[in-house]
């Protein structure tokens, strides 16, 4: 069970990336007390042109977001997020909104949110 009091505010983080490149990062969560609790979370990374528009990109657990490691002693899980080049290759050079959320049966918690800026690249 996700404890809402542990996630009061999302981290505001703007991301710059080259259009058509891979975006990859990892993050850690703690406090759920078992590997299976982390495996049961649905993690999503969503990008939209405007924050109230339909998503242009959505990746989720098992499809670009993976549970990479679980440290039993620290009760900490490490997740990786990989946005493949094909997701941004055809998008306009622009600033978009994104958020990274975790969901369990009772809660939706936004961990990160901000602007995703697609930059130009000289070489393909």
C-alpha cells in the first residue's frame, strides 16, 4: 500500500532532450515493505502538448518502465524509464508537459512533473 503522506508534492523537473534520441533515467522508491508491492504498482510516464490535452506519448510498467532492482535490507526499489527514439522522432520541436505517476488499487501519486523540451539534432 502506498502511503500518501510520503508523497505530498511532486518533484518539478524540466527535461531537455534531442528529438529522436533515447531518454533514459531511473528513480527509487522506498517504504512498501516487499518486492511484490513494487511489482504491483503501475508506473506511467505521459507526455502531452498541453497539460489538459490527450497524451501524445504514454509508456507504462512493462513497456518502457521496468523494476530493475529491489534492495531487501533498505526496502528500496529502483525503476528504469526508457523512452525510445520512435516516440519523439515525428514530434515538433516544442515544449510539452509530462508527468511520472505511480498507481496502486487506491491511489494515484505524481512523483515528477514538468516540461519536456524537444531540441534539434544535426545528425540522425
